[in-house]
């Protein structure tokens, strides 16, 4: 029987562990980890994401401070705010909610966050550390996907993994994490020829495309593990993933649903990264990430 991997349940377990860790750290240091989130403008989806992050922080004992800036905030002011947070020893993690009102600001603003507080893992130094298998911050969504994969396949060494999508926040770090865990990895994108036959080679198939129900049953090898990163809102208001879930399900060994799959893991990993940042900044061994592929 195919297994549905409910990220929502695994994320709940991660949050409980983070809450325990945070309580322990508070007892030991007298301080709680703190996450500062900058949101510029009034993008409704971004507001929901930020509210969900605040809720998750509250549930795990992490202090969260939201800096809501007006849509017309100039780049210099954004950079100034980041510089202040970088300098503030009370701040452990900094997250700039994307997209920014001016997409041209995104690169420079992301790179302005101190790599030691970059809990999103988007700074070039952290992406480089991921490639070098050194400790750093791993982008939250791919990190969450690895947890989901490991929940059904503890050892993926030698397996064929195919990632659809090569974005900097999902596809590329996802492929690197799979490679770090000794899978044989193929990254595909919009110029890939004969994508269905590439996908059919996959023991592990990760879809991060942004096209509703893009991956068809005929693309999936019998017994594959399928991770659906996509979050697409349909005209009727419902959410669906990048995988044709109903059709693909019978072919899989395991598959994530949308919603309740990868989405909740992203926020749970953000909380873990924030606790890791706190530990490192306070000279405490985070006692996790002994394996850089996680
Ligand atoms: P993105 O930056 O738009 O990247 C999409 C990727 O898909 C690109 O690499 C693109 O290729 C590739 N692609 C587009 N059309 C294709 C086609 N016909 N065949 C093969 N590849 C194709 O998107 P993203 O930020 O990675 O996000 C992907 C999806 O994941 C979205 O639905 C997003 O909402 C969702 N997401 C979910 C979470 C979560 O927490 N669950 C987090 C982040 C993103 P090119 O590079 O060649 O253009």
C-alpha cells in the first residue's frame, strides 16, 4: 500500500522537540532564541506566511519580532534595518520575507544578512557551505524535504534522485542535499528534453516547478518516493501540488500530499535553524546537524 507522508505530523514532532530544546536553553542561559522577520509591503500571501511563522515561534518558545515596513521603503532603509539587526546581540536569526516589492532589491538585501544569522540559508556563504558539506544554515524547504524522504528511506545511498526545478531556494539546494546523502542526482528544468523518461529513472522524485499537477502517473517509476514541493492555488481557491496526486498515488511507495506535506516542514525547519543560530552564537553545541546532509 502506498504511504502518504504527512509532513504536518512530522513537523508537529519537530516542533515539540524544538520546544523542549528551547526550554532547556532558556533554563541554561536565561535567554530564549529570537527570530526577527522583516516584511516590506502588503503582499497577502507573505502576510499569511509571516503570521504562520509567528505562531510557530510562539509554539516553540522562540521570541519573534516582526518588522513591518511600508511598500515604498527604500533599499537603503531595508539595508539599514538589517545592519542594526546584524549588530544586535539579542537577535539570533534574521529572515527577510520574499518577494520584496522591488525584486531588484532581493539579491543585495539577502546578501546583507549576516551569514551567522541567515536562518533562511540563502546567503552565498551558506549555500557554499552546503556544497562543501560544512556546517551552515540549510534552506528550510529542502531541509524539510530531506526529513520527509528519510522518514521512509533512512539510507538513500546509491539511489537515483531526480529534482524538477533549479531555483536557488528549492531545486539547487535540494539536489545538493541529495548528493550529500550519496544519491545519484539529476537536476531538471524547463530546457530538459524528454522530462518524463528522466523522471521514470527516479527512485526519489522531487517536484518544485510551480505548475499544478504537472507530474503525471506515466512519469513515475513503480515504488518511487515522490515529494511534492509545489503550492498552486487553483481558480476555485483550493490548493494543489505539482504532482497529479490521485493518479500518481497508486504507483508510489510513498508520496507527500498538498496541503499538509512539505509546507509545514518549511516552517518547522526555520524554527530549528533559529535554535541552531542561538546555540552557535552562545557557544553551545547545537547537538544536531551531525550529518550535514540533514
Ligand atoms: P521557481 O523559482 O519558479 O522555479 C521553478 C523551476 O521549475 C525552474 O527551475 C524552472 O526551470 C522549472 N520549470 C518550469 N517549467 C518547467 C517545465 N515545463 N519543465 C521542467 N521544469 C520546469 O519556483 P520555486 O521557488 O522553486 O518554487 C517551486 C514551487 O514550490 C512553487 O509552486 C512554489 O510555490 C513552491 N514552494 C513551496 C514551498 C513550501 O514550503 N512548500 C517553498 C518554496 C516554494 P528554469 O530554471 O529553466 O526556468
